[in-house]
C-alpha cells in the first residue's frame, strides 16, 4: 500500500483532452431547438426556426470535430446520426407534442 504522500501515476499522466462539444457548456447549444419548441406559441416564427439552426449547427460542428480528430469517416457519421437523434429530433418531437397537447388542453372548454 502506497503512502498518502507518494506521488501517484496520475501526476505524471497528461490530462485527457477536453471535448469542446461534449465536456463544456457548448453542449447546451444542441438543445436550443427545445427552447424554440417550448416557446413556439409565443415567439416569432423566425426565432423558432433559428433555434433549430443553432441546434443543427452544433450537431454538424460536433460531427465534423469527431471526423477531424482522427480522419475516421465512420466516427463522424456516427456522431452526426447520434447527435441528430439525441439532441434535435427525438427531444424536439417530444417537446412539440407536449406543448401541442397542453395547448389543446388549455383551450378546450371543460
């Protein structure tokens, strides 16, 4: 058992590189479309589509980053498909349906 004062191997190991698109607050740009979906009834149409533009730009930038890191096209395509589904398509659809249902529920007479 090593003493608490002994240097660990972690001290000599360089830190892993930070993934800008997954390890920093930039990650939240991938969910911009969910804000647009949430506020769709209240914001201008151009702002609504703008949130999708931000989210799609994030997805494309992340996929390009994964491709550029090692030149592996399969990794870039995998990141593109995964991010598109996980950050834009599925959450956007779910929020859209929740907002639509809430809108119908609040406008119907009881």
